[in-house]
């Protein structure tokens, strides 16, 4: 999860457009484990096999498709290894600006024309960006797909990056970043990411400053685009109301005009383990925002399943988790407390988060530390492990119950080149996890006495 | 994701333009005790969502006890005789499900999402806590602390949320929408288990509830289960609901909120009617289309004019919620662009309003808004949960299930002249409240102890 605040602010704006109840028992940030795309590992129920069709095109693009005619709907995403970690050290922010500008003028169409054409057919063309990936996502009525895909194709293949638009969006991003840097959650996320990753590319997003955005030039964006939005690294995911023949044409249309010239981006370096550290940051907020963690796991990590199942018991399982039980249920110290592993190309964060009245920050943190230490030392009980598995296996159908969710899996499987049987295999792998494996994996991978801690709103 | 602000730029926008007609095939039943049951079969995936909606929310609270609707919602997970504290969530989790609840001004709702074979578990647990809740003072004392943390997280430390809260408290002088859903902090500090218990006894009854089920189920099976689990619960005499109608505003209101932030922020609300008679009313539909023209699609006016062209706003939005038990509002909010201030932003928004009043909207804009309505009708069917939300919201607001169908036809029928007419009638100064954020510097937000090594706390 990126701490690029420029982007965070934009993501929030998009988020606000959703129908959200005013106040609920547990907010979305606290239950992120359940719906967290990066962790949506699914299990197989009897009827769950997802017929994924996969092919690689001559230009190197990999395509993942599920045919489904239940609704007159088509969802498409095209992603590239062009996420925030691909920023040049001297040009932080260029990855996010490039992705953001794709739809703001392309193929000779001004942004107003793009938005008008999309609005005329009710299509939604959005962006995606995290540390590893960047791209575009389209939702359209299948009857309108021709017009919608034409715009998406232009945005992917011939973005114009108009100078005036770049200047305006830089100004907006700077304002968003300055605002984010006054808010405790964003300050904490940024400091945590810095402590976790230091000079590793995953730490770049935390180096973003208003000045670095101001320094971005159009040629930086154009160069980044040419180097990273390449056909041979593109991952196309599609689900919906088209045939496989049509899907092939669409994938061709979306990628055929992409470049393959020049040197391909290099793999990311491995992540070094940081030294444990506590960073306390003064802030006038009533609550302290606390983050605790360390670099966690890669997408293909051999400890993946024991850690994933174990984390459900520790802090991933909402009201079934130990952290929630100890910190909220028993003591009433927080509204939200959670832990998660976010698997990435290289080790993504293992993160514990909570917010509590500043006067009791030390108390809450001590409870978290004690809970983690005990769990790492002893692992889950037999009963906890059984219940965790029951939740994951029994809840599998919910994970693929909409085209929107399935699209997320297709792009993840594609980007990280996971087996096509990933979803089918999952349940079995969860079932095989033993308490000893969880304890062993946690004891090797999580060092409770050497974790990074950020407290914003310290006195 | 953490939301910066719940209602502004949030709830009301989608509600303004979302059509509901895909739900026409939902079936409605009524149990002998007055409980309503609505089932929408959706066989796309072997899952089910169950929601129990109570027609009681923060608007039913009285002074000194604000936030009790939401506090009780938290307590509903704190146990019955048969299902001890915390067990509700654990049983749903073991079944592979997810559960949660939410409180709003007009309603309180509880939901479970499960594989389809587990629906019975959800109904058994929900029916149990509808009439068997045990409200222990010990549990209440802990949970009210959680709620206060929630208020700190969502409101006290969120400048834009403070602005919204202040806007509502200023715009509504007597109507209970004056109060925040989560309650005023002082009321939370003084709330007791008895307050929550009184609330529960008054309002939690089958004749004040609607069960909405959407999923891979058969209607008749759901009805049978609903009868088995909810049918035996006795109805209660519900307290009378006073109208508490808002007196006519007599001039513009302005208010300022100071909080630590960088960007200034502006929120404006105009009193406007909500939908009452879905067949005869036309103004709410016209207001919804008006919101769509201003901010309902990628090409809508506010973003195009104020953000992209004039570059007066860093962000700006508008919205209107036509479904509400109480009155509604037409709202704007936004942050000025670098070098601009809230006065200039307000003037620019008012400029857009004047333009609407003078020149109306084009046929092209109208068609574009309707295109969103038609597309959204398909998109919403990709989420069973959202379909259930739409049903629950409309029937709990006191409107018939048919409203979902009627509304779509009515939105499609709105004319340019009607849009102009409601703009002229409702977007006037005497209905307006303006709240602004005056950002305060955080000059001391630096690391104090960048101490390396070791752990903190003990």
C-alpha cells in the first residue's frame, strides 16, 4: 500500500463517491483485511472453480479472461510494472503523475472531450496505482464497449500529457500533499513507510515533497511513460459479456500500439530488514495514530499460507482476532485495531495499526506488543486455527461473487504470474496449514522486539 | 480507506442519481406481527446477504441522549442469554461470513454476508437479539469508550468532518438532523446502560423492522425461515414520532470552524424537500437531475468549470439526497485552489448557480445524466449488498418498494425547464448555510524523539 499522499488524497476523493453509511460498528479501514485486494486469497468451494482463459500475445502482453454473460457488462484492466516503486530517485512522484495524466488528454482528444464521451455512454474509466503496479480500469455496458474501449486505448497508447494540464495537476497534487501532511493518519503512514524501507524503491513514495512535484517536467513524464508502459509487460484482465474471440480482439486493440523499444525495467532489489526503532511525532490531534510492523512477505513467499492463516488469528480476523479481543473488547481502548500482511513483488509491509486517545497511547501499545509477543512465541491454539480455516474456506464464495471482485483476482494472478489454479488450490493449502507451521513461520519472520513503531500525536 | 468526510461529497451524491429499477422483481411479504420481509433473488453466485433494518435512527433521539441509537447498535453485539457477548460475530466468522451494522439519521441496520446455505444462522441470530438483548452495565462502560474513540477518529480529528457537523447544527435549528449521528461528546460521556436499554425496548420490535434478503435463495424458503425465527416475536406499541419540522429560515447563515489543517474548505447547504409521494412529486427528481448536471459524471459542470477551466477549486462537489425521513438539502463543498480562498470559491459556486437559473441546462447535459442513470442500473446489479441497501433505505424511509421503479421512470422524464425551476426556487440565499474551515498551523508537528532501537511502552 503506497503512502504517496498525493495519490492517497485522490483515492479518497474517489472513495467518497461510494454509498457509505454514516457511522458503523467497524470502519472500512479496520476491516481492510477482509476486503483487502492484496490479501484476497481465496479458497475453493465445490462450485468455485473460476474458468480463467489465459494467453500471451505476440507483443508479449499477457491476457486473463473470464467469460460471463449474466449482466450486459464488461470490466477491463490493463496494468504495468509502473507503480510508485518505479520512480526515479531524483524524480519522486513521476510514476503517479504519469498514471494520473493518462486520461487527461490523449490521441488528440482534450480532457473535456474524453470526459464527455465517457459520460455520454455512462462508462467509468479509472486508474489503479500501488507500489508495484499502475494502469487503467474500465467498466462499461457491453453494448457501449466499442466507444469506451476506443477511449481507453487512446489513453493507454497515445496520452498527450498536455503541458497546461500537467501544471494544473501539479498544483492540485501539491495542495493535496500539503493537506495530507497535516493529518495524523497520513503522517503516520509516511513515517512508517520510511522506517520500513529506507532507500529501497518501496521507500521512494515517502520522499515525495511539494518541491519534488513542482520540479516534475513534461519530459520526465513522457520518458517514464515510454520506459514503463510497454506491451511486453502489460497485463490485460477482462471479465464480462464478450466471447473469447471478442476478448482477443479487445486485448489486441488495447496493447498493439504500445511500445516495446528500449530497455525493459529491471527487477526490484530485495528488501533489507530495518533496525527496530520507535519514532514519536508531535501532533495536536486528540488521538495518537500508531503503526507497528516490519517488512513482511513477497507474493510467492514459501511462508505465505502459514503467515496468512496465522494473521487471521492475530489481527486479521476482525472480531475473531486476538488484537481486537485484547485492545478493544476487553479494554475499550480503540475503535479500530488490525494487522495484515500485504504481499508484494518484494516484501510488502506487515502492519499493525490502531488509534487511541493520546493519554492512553502507551497503554494500548503495550497491550499490542504483549499480544504479538505471545502469539509469535506460542502460535495459535488448535481451536483458533480450526476457526480461522473455517472462515477462510467457508467464506470463499463471497470472494468471487461479483465481476468487480473477479477482475481484481485476474489482474493480480496475471501481474504476479501466479498459477491459473491459484483460486482452486487455495482451500487445500489453507487446510494443510498446521499450528506448528504457523508458529515456526511467525517466529522466523516476525521479531516483536525489533519492529518499527510510529506514534503520531505523541506528547 | 479512511473517509475524510462522510456525507459531504459522499452519501448524497450517489443517492441523487442512482436508479433502482433493477429491483423490480423483489418480493415483499408481511408477517402477522407487522415485520416486513423483502426478498430479491439473485442467482449469479452461491451467496446471500441478509439485512435487518430498524426504522429508528439519530433523528428519533432527544436532547442529552444524542448518539444513543448508534451506541445501542454497538451493544447489539454484546450478548443475549443464548449468545454471549462477542459470540454473534464469532459464529458468523466460523460460518465463513462477514457481519457489521450501521446507524444513520433515519435508520439502524444489521447485516450478514454468507454462503447461501448459512442464511438460517443469520436469521436465528438476528431474531434472537431483536428481543433478547442483555445490556450489562459492565459491557456498556467499555463499549461507550470505544464509541468515544470512534468519535475522535471520525470527527474530532477530522477537520472537514467538524465542518460538516457544524454545518448541520447551524442549518437545522430545531429538526433533530441538527445532531450528529454519533452524538455530541458530552452526551456520550454521560450516557448510561439504562439509556441504551430504554432505546432498545422502545424501538426494537418486529413491527419497526424490515428484513431484506438478496441472494441465491428462493423467496418462499426465506419467508418460511423468517416466519420461523421472527414470527414469534411480539410487536410493541411504538412511541409517537413528533414531526419536529424545521421552521422557515430567515436569511443566510454563516459559521467558521478552526482546526489544524492546511487547505481551507467550504461547505454550503440549501434546504430542499425530500421525496414524499413518488408518483405525484416532481421537484425531488428535478433536484436529483440538477445534482447530476453539476457533479454526476466525469463531464459534469463543477469539475469542468471550477477545477479544470477556471482553476478556482482544488476539488468541488455537489449533491442532493432525495430519500430521507426528514427534510433534505442540496449541498456543495470544495477546497479552493492554491492562491484562491473560500470567498472566491463560494463566489464561483454561486456563479454556477446563477448561470443555471439564467440559462438552464442543455438537452445534451440532461441526456448525459440519464445515461448515468441507465448505466448505474446495470452496474449496481454486480453487488448484492448494494441492491439490498437500496431496498432497505427506500422502505425504511416510508416509501413503497415500487418507488424503486417509479423513480427511474421519473428521473428519465425530468425536463430542462423543471431543472431550471427547482434551481430558481431552492438555491436561494434565504435557504443557505455556509460553513468554512479556517485552517490552523501545526507548527510543532516534528519528531521529538527519533530515538533508535528498542521498543516502546514497557
